[in-house]
């Protein structure tokens, strides 16, 4: 008989399972106190967190990691303050645990309804964005779930320091010890061990690049909610207000180029392209954007003071740029735009700029994506902007969650039936 040697991942998963048995009964007051304590702890530890993070950022730059990656792993005083504020926003949200839904009275008088309950233990494997550590832990605690965190190695020390603050606050509020578990080891084998801990982990969510998500999908032995890779489009219709179109396209591209809801491909109707493409070329040039344009768009975009323009490659239409690059294509119709999105979109976020009710309705109905925007920047594809406080991740699949995952998406339900002696004939 072979006895497997416990790994840190499996040991922490077992501890999280044990804690989850008590955490599921924690009061809303306890959970909110834990999150408020975490917010205070983050602000109090700001300088120490910045010191830890600065060393990691310096190492990342020495290793030649690209600017968008370094930006995602960088903490600043403003970002720490934003993490604390987000944690407080989660505390202020209604507690989903115990909520009754769809209660109805059957003909025999019994009441049937569904009660929201925690999933149990959630595993999170994510790359080097330290804020994700707190976002995930906060949502898990408020929804009554224990969590096992596995951070990327580049910002591992920053994530560990953040997790320690949340853990201390949770225990100070009377939540069970072990409800927040952080895997200290950066060995890749620990990820493999976590992916096979199906007896302890109820749901695993990866956040990161395509390679990480592919590995988790291929190797996980428990249910997985995956997503986050966003090949996002904005289509400018023939009936668009071009001021609106320019505003949402520029914002979606340059607001935060290294995140998943950023504009990757701009589709422009041929009838408005002669006016809009030169204008956008100039506006995007001010932000250092490079346009990867098809032949028609390239001729229009090559204007004095305009953005750098290179010929688009077929593979560019499938790229999540995560940089100041944008593919541009001129299309002849809404149908052509819809066909392009169907072929190249990742199911994340898609937008249309139009004043046509008919075009807007068709776009909403026919685009298969987690978020569909009409005259709004895709930069709003975010749990905080949807009123969820923050998000565990953005799911581009359809079961059991889609789009930004908030508190409700971290719960399941059980049927509750009340009666007074009913028996079934």
C-alpha cells in the first residue's frame, strides 16, 4: 500500500476544510468585523507592504519582465488605499448566506424554497497581482467560504504579507483559525497537489494568463470556473454618435492597458470610417498606442500626428494585447462585425457604439459574451462597477457563473421544505 506524503497544499486544504465547518455558521457581524479589521490592518501596514513590494518589483524589472506585468504586480499608497476601501465595500454588501429564494406554496400547503449556502472551500491559483489576494479572501469570508490561496512567485512575498493581515483580522473577529490559507511554497508541484485535492476543495478558480488557465482546466479534479482572458471588441456602427464612439474606444484602450477588459480590436463601419479612424488615430497617438490595421483602416489612420500604424497579422485578431496595441478593421455591416466577434471573441466583454435601437438590440441578443455594452466602455467590466464590491474573477464560461463573480456566485443553495404533516399519496 502506497502512502502519499502530504504536501503543503494538501495540508492547507485539509485545514481549510476543517475551518469551513464552523465558518459556514459565522454571523454577518463577525464576517463584517473581520473585513473591517482587515481594511484597518492594510492601511496600518502600508509602509511595510510597500517595502516588500518594491523589492519584488525591482527583481521583476531586473529580469526584464514586460511593463504590463510589472504594473499588475505593483503596489502604491493609492492602490493599498483602494484595496482597503474595496474590502469595506464587501463588508457593506448584504450577506447572501441564509437568504431564501423562490419560496412558493404548493397545492398541498407545503412551502418550498431555496436557501443560499456557502460552497465550502474555494481554491484560488493566481498570477502576480497582490490585490487579488485580498479581493478573493474578502469575498470568501463574507460568503462563508474557507479559501486556499496560491500566488504567483513574482509577487509572492507581497501576497503573503497581505494574506497575513486578513488572517489576523479574521481570527481577531472570532472566525475559525485556518479559514484563510496561504501556500508559502512557490514550487510548481504545489499547484499540482492543489489541483488534485478534490476531497477538500469544492471549487477552484484560476486567475491569470492562458497557460495557467489551460493547466488548471486540464489537471483539476474538482469543478473549475475559468476565464479572465479577454479578447474584447468595440464595434462602431453606421448610426453611432462619433463623439461617444471615440470616447468609449479611447477609454477602453488606454485607461488600464494591462487588464483583461481592455479593448483589443476596434471594428468600424465603412460609412463612418473616413471620419472616425483618422480622429482616433490622433487621439490614441497621444497615449502611445500602436494600431495594427487592415489595409483600409491603415490608409485612413496614416495621418499627420497620428498613431504608429503597422499591418495587422491574421493572428492579431485573436490576441489579448495587454499593452498599448490595438487591432483595427473596417467592416461593411453589423452582420460582418457580429461574425468577426463570433470567430475571434473570447466571451469576455463586447461593446457597440450606436444610436440605432435595432442595432443595439441585435448586438445584445446575438453577441455571446459575459458582458455586452451599448455606448459604454468595456473598462466597466468589473465586479466593483457592477455593485459586487469586487470580484473573485471574471468567468467566460456558462456554468455555474458568468461574468464578474461576486458573493452570490460563491454560494450554492439547498432546498428547504416546510409543512404540517403532508404525506405523498
